[in-house]
C-alpha cells in the first residue's frame, strides 16, 4: 500500500518551473530554453509543462564551473 508523502516547506522542491530555474540561476527565460535545447540543462515534461529537476540545476552549475576552470 502506497503512503502519502508529506510536504515539508523546509525541503527544496524536486522539480522547478521554468520561472523558478530562472530565479535560481539568474538567467533569462530565453537562455534557459536555449540551454535546454542545447542539452546543457536537463528538463522533463509533465503533460505540456516543462520542469527542471533540482539535480539538473546542480549538474548545470557544475558544468559551468568545469568550463570556467580552464580560464584559471
């Protein structure tokens, strides 16, 4: 029997709307969608809605850090 998962507001969401990802990454909507199309930022579909997994945001930041590491 499945149990209901209680929502704890102190816990970060597992999926972010595009607007949430925009705020977290400080990027425009256009850049977010460009990064998704380029395969640099993972997204999932829930019906017609596109969501960004929290893990994908961390992976994207790590990618940017690796790319910036070559400049140091």
